[in-house]
C-alpha cells in the first residue's frame, strides 16, 4: 500500500477513541482530507506540535480502497503559527481561516490556488507589517471567488441595472441575507428590503484592488476593524448561504 507524502495545512482535529485524533487537513495535491492519527493524544506522541491548527506540515499518509478516512503515518512540521498565539486578533483570524476552509472546501478536490491563498494570508499575518483586517478581507473575498460563489458586483440582481458607471456618481448598493448579489437603491425601496445593509463605494473599491493585487502589494491605506466591515459581512453571508449554516467564528472575529 503506497504512502502519499504531501505538503499540507492542518485545519481541525477531533478526539477519537483512546489516544487517537481525527485530523482534517488541506493537502496541496489532494485537497481536503480526513485521517486518523494513531496515539496522537498520548504524551510521547511522535506528532508533537505538528497537528496544531493551521500548522504547515509534510504529511505522510496512506488510504485503503473504499475508506473515507486515511491513515496518517507521520507529519513533519514545516511552519507553525505559534508566533501569532499572543495576538488575540490574529488568533481569531486563524480560527476563521480554519473554519471557512473546513466548511467551504469539498472533499478530495485539489485546489492549488486555494492552497496558495492560505499560504499568502498566513505569511501576511506573520509579517512585521501585518494587518489582521486586511488579511481576513483578502482571504474572504478570494475564498468566495475560488469556491465559485462570487456574485456579480457591478449589476443589480433586481433590475439588472449597471452599478458601476464611471461616467455617473457612485450609486448606493445594498445586500441582504438570503439574497445572492447586490441591489440598487430603487430596487431596495421597491422590494421593501428593510433589513438590508449598504455596501459602500469604498469597500467595492477595496474588492477591486484585492482582485488585481497580491496582498503584499496592496496600497498602504490605514486599516481598522471598520475598514471594509460591510464587505466582510457580505462575503460571510455568501459563505453561510452556500454551507447552509452560520459560521461560528464570524461574530467572535468581528467583536474582537
């Protein structure tokens, strides 16, 4: 039975039997997988800190035919997020990235682009010039796009009208839970969308920049928790509509 060795990120773990762990991990060449790490919870486990949340590891595993769970043989730690443990905002961001990846990714479907997204986001969080809110916004936007859930940002889903005419003053646009996409102000009023939130022109401009620019090359604007908060809410709602459940980490992160 040949063993597979792959660079991977650990997403989540659960206790299993006496001393074992179920491990969900994102393998670069195999996508999201789950496996059993035998004796991983015992004091003298050979896995060490390699199974911590979002640890970057070289995972060795093998899979039997017709078995959903792989057998994890070993994991060699490449990089950890331990340096971020003392930063509450960054720690909440790590929880968010892990939960979104666990919930959003289909099983066993390789996505090198998503793997590189996680890598770039974590590298930014560890950098000296890191900004948690830039990292979370960047990750959220690309996660939604790579999952194929990104709605049209320049057209109203009510009337089909153009929302981003460069020859006209910026329009106010709105979104609401349970509706995929954006509404112009006239459609919001006509449909009586009382619980709608506005997606500001500034946040839409940030989204455009994210799609055109790597996270490390984005403009040096000052980011606070309020920066693009409406965009993050919009993206979280797109994710939650897709997975048909609320994300646990979103209210924790935004209340940080």
